């Protein structure tokens, strides 16, 4: 248990932010205030936009000129026409592209939604390839840019079980080619390095794959093998009824937490010390705990959730009846007496991010019985996450945008680890109470 919280931070909040510059622009800088007045935005609005569009904040810039260079001029009808001329588009064509992608309502003006020239130009650069069908002419231009022949392209796709017919736009095809060409070949040397990071032997890896009807012969790259290993080591959340949208909600929430905040680290260290003070490794079940210890454990879990800016509500549900349940009571339960256990997860603004349901059979089964193994696996997952890059998602319908930060796979993995972190105490004690 001692390693649980540090791992929870490393895995659940694996956002790899850079250190804050010692010369970051101050919020009260007169030049910044003048710029904010010029663009009619507050500092918070500007920072939100910089983060959403460029993954940067005011802490990442030293001067207003850096912001101007990034965002460009304020978008007007005049420079919008310049942009349209540059890309060879009519305003109607661009508007329809933005409407199809879910970025603009039919009754909205482009200048109402996009405030800066570079913001729109960067987005058009991103969208255009996905609006370009794979014609002979477009494909020939694409192959020339990639310095590939058509046969080489087909061979690359076939190697990964795909074909040209699987793609509808040049953008999709470019994403796939760039992804596949950037993968690391799986050789004896790269496999050994991966095994060393996992702390596993080749036999143990083969056993893990075989347990899921898989084998090493199915993989030719380190990244694809690593993704499979993470998938097999991560708790299966499908049976809890979590949707991909809910998993993405949770991932986005965890990703937004400022892990660089010194107060965050201080509070996390305090939680670690409280865990150690209880002596979590010295007992195996709730029967060995005093009421004061149970209360302290529940308080630690509440503080951990507060640190992650989450609220969790527990209910026993059956036939439309919904009974609220406290965490302290839940910790002492060995059965739900025929009720489902519903867990609702909210952010601090009261927005429901996800809910999951445990049936009586699931509650009494070994669904959580392998928590210790999951914790060990989690440490291994953290070590090989750097090998995994999300596979591009095909845009097969209007509005199906590529995710900005991560794939649902990543959300699943990270939320699985977070569930382990937040629920490890509860699981261990419930099992020991039986």
C-alpha cells in the first residue's frame, strides 16, 4: 500500500507538464493588461483559449509578443477573406466544413466563433485533409509528399491488416501512414528492453498473452505489443457499464488537475503519511480495525477524492428504490443483500462524469479480488506507457473529430488505475471482513 499513492499520481495524472518558467509573464503586467483590453478578453478567457487550442498557458510565455505571434491578428471580415483566398475556399465552403465538424452552428458567423486569424488558419490546416477524398490525383500528391510508391503504401497497410479501401480521406490515410512508419520494430533487442522495464521474463509475457488468446507472433512493433500488455494488465471496466464518453470525461478531468501546484504535492504527501500511520500493511481486514481506524480510512479516501477534485456517491438500488450509502458503512459490508451497488462520480461543480453499477454477484465475486495484482501491474503499466501512442481514429462521419489529447484506450487505462487507487482500501477491507 505504501507505493499506491505515488503510483496513482504518476499514472492517473501522467500529463508530463514542463516546469513553469521563472520568467513567466505576470497577470498584472501593464503590457498584458493593454493587450487584454485590445482583444476584449480577460486573462482567464485568454488562458483558457491558449490551453484549449495550443496546450499552453500564460505561465509558458514571457512577453505579449509571444502571444501575438501564436494567435495572430483578431479575426475580421477583411482578413477572413484573405484566409479564404489563401486556401482557395469560399466562405460558404468553409462554413459548411466547420458545421459538418460540429464547430459552428448554421446560424453563426465564423467570426463569432473564431476570434483570431491563426486560430482559424491552424484549424483549416487541420481539417482540409479530412475533407479531401482519396482520388487518384490526391493520392499521387500524397505519395510524392511522403516519398512512397503506391505498392509501398499498400504493403505498409497490409502489414497491419488494412487496405486503402479502409480510408475515406487523405487526412485519415496520412495519420495512419505516419503512425505506422513511426513504430519501433519488435526485435530481440527491443523486446529485451521492454521485458526489463516490465520486470518480466519472456515466458511470463507469453503466459500473459496466452491467457487472453494472444501470442508474440501477432506483433511486429514495440508500441502495439505495449498497448496490448497495458490492456491485458488494466482492470476490465466494461462489465461495470462505463461508456467511452464517461471514460473520456474522467480522463479529461484528471488531465486538467495541476500536478505542478506545490500544494498538491504537499497534500499528497500528507495522505501518504496518514496511510503509513494507520499501518495499512499490518492488517488484512476490517475485523482487525477499530471504529476510529475505519473512520480515519474513510476520511483519507474523502481527502484523496478532494485532492482529485471529485465527489463520489454510493447507493443501494433495486426495483426503482435508491438508498444512499455512506463510505464507512460500505467498508463494513460483505453483501448487498440482493441490491445493486451504484457508484456515481461527480466533479466539484456537481457534473456527473460517470456512474457504474455492481450487481450482487459482482460485489460478492472476485471482481476486485485481484487488487494486489492490479497494483503491481499498475507499476509496470506506468513504466511502459511511454511506448504507447494512440492509434489515429478514422473520421468516418461528420463531426467525428480526432481527440485532442488521448484515445478512449488511454482513458480506460488511466481511469482503471485511478479506480484502483481510490478503491484499494475499500476492497481490501471488504474482502477481509468475509
